[in-house]
C-alpha cells in the first residue's frame, strides 16, 4: 500500500476549519458573509492562518493504516499539527438531518488526534439549553428555571404537564437546541403552551419552558477569552417583543462588562475548559439570570463603527487563543512544540 501522505506545514498551525452544515439559503448566505464570516477569514489571514468553512461531508478519513489515520478536507490532506477544527453542533430545523453526521464527525476527528477548541461533549452540552443549565447549575448567577419537554406523537395526551406544576405564566416557550432567537414564543396560559407543543410536534422539536422575566428584559452576551471577560454585547428587545436577538429586531450595544458578570467569569472558565466561549445572561431590571452557553457564539459587529474595531479585536483575541491552546496541546502530546505568541508579536513579524 502507498504510504499515507503527509500534510504540509506540520508543526505549525496554519488552518482553522469551521464545520458547518452547508444548507444556508442564497439570501441568508448573502447576509451572514458580510456580517461575520468574511471578517473571520480576514482576521485569520492577518494572523498567518487560513479560515475556511465546510459541510461535514467535505471531510474524508482514511483509516486503513492502523494507528495512522489520514484526514482530508476536500482533497487536501491535513494533520493535527497544522489544522484545528471548530466543531459546534448546529441543529436549526433545516440542519436537523445533519446532526448525527456532525456529532459523529467531531468524535472521529477527536479520535484521529486533532485539537478541537471545544470537545464534542462541550458542544452537546452547549446545544441543549437544559443540559447547559444542569452542567452549570451552581453558577453564581442563578440559571433561569427551566422545564424540558418532548413533542412526539403522543403530545395530545399532555403527559409533559406533570413537570409544569411549578411554572408561572406568561412563559417563554422555545426549542431546546435552536439559536438566533428562532422559535421563541410567549405562552400566556397552559392552553397556549398546548398549542405551541402541538405545532412543535410537526418536527419532533424538543422544547424548553421558562418563566417570562418581564417586558424589556435585556440580554447580555459575555465574550470569554482565555478565562477572562473580554467584552460584552448588550441586546435590547423591540417594544412588545419577548426576544432581544438581533434577528428578531433587537438593538445591539457594546458597554463595559457589568461587574457582577465579570466576577462570575472565573466560575465559567473553571467549568468550561475552552479558550473561547460566550455566556448569555438575562437582566430583568433587578437581577441577572444565567441563560445560555454558546461555544461558537457569533461575534457581532458594532454597526455604529464602520471599522468594526471591537469585532476585529474579539475575533483576533479568539483566534490567538485558539493558536496558543493548540500549541500547548501539541506540546503536551509530545509533538513539535510551538511557542505561544501575542497578537502584537504576530502583527509585527
């Protein structure tokens, strides 16, 4: 048998591959590319790396030589020394058929020896909203009280209501694993919830139910880099909307990180061994609530700044943290060690 090829550039991280289901519509692709995808590629290039996005089927693995798997992205061989994969699990309705392929691929990449900035388990915990809150149940910022219900063919029996005795109304009802504000509704009574559950039955969509914290509830996304609160995005809902996401009309601001959330970051950093992640909090006007974990949270632009300075800074800090974590991981494995570098050192080489 012909010896497996060796990827070029071994020993130096040169490529970051995002694994993302390739199912965006033409319109949505045109929206997201200028919003963040193109900037990610630009910042990676400025750090001496490439950034590419691929569907799970773009990755092929030759496992015929025992102990020497060879991984290809499209038709190019890559190695654990020169490539890392970002492997968040995405499960919007048009991506549901990809979930198994995504998760299985992440496990294969991990077993093949690649560095994943967040391992498959963290991706799974981050994808399910109740799994997130249970994993981080002793957070210094209290989690939003949550009930998780399935919506299969027996939904008309309302057996899930056994867990809703302590729920207050109005209540937020949303899919357990979607993102971007998709599928979020306000149920003003148990009967409203029954109607929403019957609609969710159409796609076997698991739901979570949470007490509504009140009109004007504000969402804070803290960007955590190397265990430190790097920046925060504040999202404010439109009047009358229960959702603050930008995709639902919410306004974005970028104030200093609130002191209470900055103080809580040490807890999340200890429980979440990842170089970068986002933690979402809700503020009801009196207190903060821990809401969600986003291992691959969108780094949104400050639309009032044509230079997108903060978006670039957060992205650069994220990618630098990935590179340094990869170097440390490689050194621990006995591979060719790489010396972690600062952003300034990289830019001035």
